[in-house]
C-alpha cells in the first residue's frame, strides 16, 4: 500500500491534486481513518485505462450512437 506522498510520486501529480481526485472519487483509493491509501497495481491499471480518445474515435462513436438511436426510433414507429 502507498501513502499519498508515494502515490503522488508514482503518478507525478501534486499531493493537493491527489487529495482533490480522492474527494471527487476520480482515483481508486482505500481509507483507513482519515488517510487515503493506494494500491500500486490498481493505480498502474488506472493509469493504463486512462486512454484518451482521438477525434476519429469520438466521431465514430458519435456516428454509431446516432445510427442506433435512429434504429430505435424506427422500431417504435411500427
């Protein structure tokens, strides 16, 4: 288990940023008393899943959602 300073070093984020993410529940953590603790393997997995979509991926996802919505509307009109 990592304390907040160790998590800050691993993630290259400030301690204040880590606290902010904890309060917003944007980062996986455990709490013992008032202090948050972090699992190194879980933090590494969290980093790996933080993939940001490209513009093309966003456009494709939007088009797929639009098509699916149109299909649902078409089924309701019958």
